[in-house]
């Protein structure tokens, strides 16, 4: 029997659209894979087989009537538990929200449905979707299928672990500080943080997004192939008027010169030798394709990272801390305390100054991309962390934060970033982060496909 769960989304959609296989057959196979491997990794924390099969039947019926089922016809995808999906609780990893059942789909979910994708299950996140690790008091602990001793990443840890283990071809993730890019890195798959405004998102179940969220938070895809990132990005970015920040921008810009900046240690980032080797490997792969790669320093990330944290914590200090105390999640409580210790509370002038400086940083980065249409940076200064490493001590937490400079600094500018996996150090994945100008995801895809073609870790994998 064909194991459809092994196939990329592009192949599944082609098979279903041509009616060589039914969406129902693909869905049954996906459910069987979920049943086989999810108990070992706890990536999917809510799924309803009857709902999955009903979605697939709708696609098959549309095909039977000669209708276009959509770009992602029959492709199994997973949805993170921090966005609304009708009839499911938007828990965000919190016991406090176990009964917060969505009455309508988030635009991300609606766009997947319009594209013909089959929503396979809901994936885990840490409490409050905060951390580069994945454990909480309501859904439990997600493990990395490649190596249970390292983090699957966070906050979209369930999404990346599921994709790496063959639970769905594409995982939905969110990113305000690395929550798509870092899980992809840790699980040895690919992830796209799109330009701010590219993919519409909004939760009717909650309050309006705070200021930091409105200027920095995005949704995006995690997948095993760059082709699947392309496909799901096209589907997810469809218009939805419920998100006032959605931007109707072309998915391909004018041709760019094949020139890339290699930034090994942005602003003194303590990049370890294994990560440096992966970055230089990615650069050599591009050079073999005709790219000119120059090792240079990139525009600022350290001050943007500090402003990012200030904007994010301003909301928690204004009211979220009450929920933090009610939830009493030990990991979240420790992490919030460490973040607040590193980020003094701003007055109104400091808050306004931070927002004002944002324009200057965007300007500097966009000018940089005029000379170098692509930048290659570390995803993290370190290899994927040992699991739960951030809560070991205040000292280790500070080291983790320093290692994640490129994760935290980028969102302030609203720029796109793509993590491409490149190899393994033993059983531990490694890769590179690619950056480009606003709305130039096409540049990221083109470069990532060159890097991918030269070899990536085998996937999907059986948890071991």
C-alpha cells in the first residue's frame, strides 16, 4: 500500500486533483500515521478522525462534480492550538482556555479550507506560546522525533515535530520571536516566517492583538520541502478582510542579482563552530549555483531584539501577568520572570521611542538588501538546545537568549526569514536562516531550493 504520509504536499495535491487517489484515502493514511507515531512525541493534542474524513469526503465530492478543489487538494495539514478553528478550543497551551471553543475559523484556517487542505489535528505549544521548548500543564510535553533529548523548538514545537515525523505534510506555525523558524531548525525541516501582513490572521475568540503582536506576529508554514513551503504560502496568503494589516502584494518581484551576505556572528553573536560550518556549507552551495557570497556584518539586530522584548512585555505587564499567576505554569512563570529581569519596564516615552526607532531599522535593512538581496545568518548561535535547557537556571536562560539573537531581532522589522535545514551533527539537526527584503519571499524560496538540492536530512523520520 502506498504510504501517502511520506509524500510532499505538492505530490499529494497533484494525485488528488488528477483523481489517481482520493482525498479520503490520503486522510485515512494520515490518520494511521498519526496513531502510529504521535503517542511517542505528543505533537498533536486534539484530533477527531470523523471530522478529518468528513473534510476529505467534501473534497472528493467536489472533484466528482468537476469542481476545482483548490491548490492543496487533499493535503493533510496541522493547526497550532493558538489559533481559532471552529468547534475546537483555542487553548494556547493554557488550562485557563480549555473551554474557549472557537465559533469561527481564523483566516489562516479558512484559507487552508478554501485551498482544499484537510485539517488533520491541533498541535502543541508551550503555555502562552512563549519559549523555544514545548511543554505545558494542559497538553503535556512534546518530544523531538529525531532525538528526544533535544527540544523540538517552540512555540510551534508540535507543528515541527509532527511534520518531521510524517504527521501531515504541512504544519501551521506562528512567529513573534522565532516560533516558526526555531522549531523547523530543531526538527530538521524547513520553516517560513513571511513578511508582516502577507498572511491574514485574527482570533475572534480573543481580544485584539496587542501592539507588539500587530507589528511583529505572523503565521506561516513548516514543511519538509521548499516546494511545500511555496505551495502552502500561496494558499495561506489569500485575502481575508478580517485582518486589516493584510497586504495584497505580488508573490514574485523583479529579478535580483545573485549576491548574498554571509553574516556568521551578527553583532558578536557567539556562533559555535558546528553552526559556522553549516553557514559556510550553505554559502558554498549557493556559490556553486553562481551566487556571489561576501562575508560581511549585517545591520542591527541587538537593539531591535531589545525593543521587541520591550513591546512584548509591555502587554504582559499591563494585564497578562494576572493570567500568568492564575495559570501557574512553572515554565512560563520562570521564563516571564527572567525576561522581565532582562527588560526594565518602560515609561510612555521609552515605549514611543521604541516604536519610532523601528522605522530606522527597517530602512537600514532595506538599504542593505539593495546591495545584498539575500543574507545568510545563524538560526541560533548554538545547535538545538537540550530539552528544557532554558529553565535550568537564570544564567542558562541568559545564554539561551543570547544564542537566539537572530530569532528575536528580526520580527521588529517585519522582514521575512526562511530556515532551511542542511544536515545533522550526529543526530542533531543544523541549518541556516535566509533573510530578504519585504515581500521578497520569492528570493528566499529560490535560494533555499538551491541549498536544499545539495542535500538535507532524510525525512519523515520514525521517533527514536
